[in-house]
C-alpha cells in the first residue's frame, strides 16, 4: 500500500483543535508544533516518501513535532532507521518529538530499542499538549538516541 502524508501546523492557542475566535488583540504564540500524518505502509518501497516527509518538517521553524502514525498499517525496519535519524536531527536542534499511534508503531520501537526515547500518545492533541506544555521534556535529553 502506498504511503500518503499530510501536514498541519498548530500553535499553543489551537492545540485542542478548536477554531480560533476573532479578536482585535493580537496573540503571538511562543511555541508552535507540526503534526505530520502518515497513512499506509512505511517499508522499503515507501522509504523515499517517508524520508522526504520527515525532511520537510526539519526545514520548518517549529518548537515541536508530532508524528501521527494512527493510519499506518505497517512500520518496517527502514522506518525505524529513518525515524532514528530524524530524532537525532531534531535533537540537535532542540526540537522535541512525540509519536501518535498504536502497536503497529510502538512494537517496532520496542524491538528496535527506541521506546525509552520516544513517547507514544493516543491522540495528536495529547501529544501536542505535551510538547507545548513541556511534559515531553527537552529533545536534547529525553529524545537523544545513544549510539
């Protein structure tokens, strides 16, 4: 099955997914995060698409990244390798990363020894809230991958 991706940028003001109210006062958020959604399979056939989607995120100026894997039906070894590299890159930039998904993602993370370094949430809103409220910790400490 081919891999499809979608990307949404959120600020701390719209972390709950609600629509913003109109106001004459200007609100600037100190923190913003990106929700990158994936569906389909992350395998050797779709590795280039997965890597390109991850690369797009690193180029944007965000304070956190949520990778939403809820619609992924297979997460292979190549996905783990690319995810590890992505987490290392974001860690160097002090950008925390949180994952959303079920056993299809959490099981390979456990098998690959990455489950201690990445927290998997049930919803993108929970993950975003953890990133913007500081519950996930700094990417340079909690998400650093030891070699």
